[in-house]
C-alpha cells in the first residue's frame, strides 16, 4: 500500500492504494488557495496525510507536482501558478514531516505513467499523455517506462511556442489553451466594448449589411449577458467550467474561445506526434472534461490538420481512462517503482 499526493494549481488530492490496479481505497480532495502559497498547501498536506497514514500504514509516498521537478534531488524547480515552490525540498519535507520514504515527480509524468500501465494505454507500446488544466504538461511512456530526457524532465507541450512570431517565453500553447487561458480570453472579451467590422460581409445592399451587424451585436450581447449571469457579474469568478457549460448550451463566445484553445492544443499534439510517433495520445486534465463535442473532437480535427501527413491515421486520441484521479494513480506508480529500486 502506498500514499499518493497530487499538488496542482487549483486542487490538492491524497489517495491510498496499490500500483498497477487503478483503484483507490481512500481519497481526499482539497481546494487550493493560490494566494496562500506553498506554505498553506504544505499545511493542508500535513493535516490530511497524518490520519491516512495512521489508518492505512502505507510503505512509501509518491508525489505528483504541478510543475517542473528535479527528480534526482526531490526538489521542485518552480510552479507557474503558486508562489513558494521555487527550489523547494519537497521530498525531504515529506520524509521529515510524514516519516515515510518519498519520491517526487512532475504531475504529467505521473499521470502518463498511470494511463500507460493501468489506464487507456495498457495495450500501447508508446503513449503520449498531455494534461490540460490550470497548466499544460505532458509525458512520454515507452513500454511502460517513463522517458525522462537528458535532464531528468522532458516532453513539455504547453511550453511550445506556436509560430516563429512567438519569440517571448510567455507566448506558449499554455497561454492559449490552458484552463486559466480560456477563462482569461473570455474575461478580456467581456471587458471590451462590442465592435464589428464589415469585412467578410459581401452583401451589396447597405441595409442588409446594417441588419446583419445588428443581429450579430444582439447575439454577442446575449452571449455576454449569459456568461456574466453565471458569475454573478464578477468576471474574476468566471471559471472554465462555467464557460464550457455555456458553450454546450449554445453560447457562441464560449464556443469560439474553446475552439481557439483546441486549435492551439491540436497544433502542439501534432508536433509531438510528428517527432515521436506514439501509438496513442491520451488527453486528461480539467479542460478535457469539457467533453467530446466541445473539446476532444475539435482537437482531433486540428491535429489532423497540422500533423505530418505520413502519420495520419497511425494513432488514436482518447480521453483519460482514470479521470480526475489519474495523477494520484501515477503517484502510486512512482512510489512503487522507487520501493522496487
């Protein structure tokens, strides 16, 4: 029995189970307040883990961390969502506070390992996993083993820069397709006055053009009002889930922003497929829960547009089989691997 811990930008999960099974005997989910920083999250871990350890007596701890990790030292490199994690000795902290051997890995690495061993990728020899949540990460698993690259961390599709014009570090796929990016894009659109161009309106009758502009403006105002009502008029409270719900119910603004995110992610997946030719692509994370029609089907369409044509139809793109617990299962796998040496 092992204890798995997932530390994300918006959620914290702890679970107890065994490896290569895909089933948990205990699980706790806690909300993360990014304003509290790493210190607040560490306090939550200590409070939740102690009773789980006392009841289930796990042999070791595996941690899936939402950011780059120096796996050799067990230190977190940084977090792109929560302050306080830069060069933090997370492995040592867990061992000192919880008195169990601990291994720390990136959350996408952990999730990909879980999907390859006990999830959607059990029958595939080469699995590429990407999680789309508050950030975007990825991992590559070959014959059940995690590919770590020459520096101990590899496969970061969210940090690809789409196009030669993206010459700044912040101009990434993650800035276009993550959950926070989707919410920010809609917030920006709602904060701007509605304006329209007559570009693309080819009707020769000026009255017809004017009527079409009015209709479009009315529709956008209705979409904006719908989204504002879902967050009680407070744009800071508008979430990706609210936007997804609205889009599924016909909100065109929500659909447009999701489609833009799907295109950015589809482009990134196409680059990875072109380079490493996986048998299977697994898409997980909170944004993927928007569903087949709104998100996964458009992602597949854009992957087909941008991938090396010779690789078309040689791979599948599927949702995570382990759902929101995928990182926990991966953390259990990391702990089991470390115990076996």
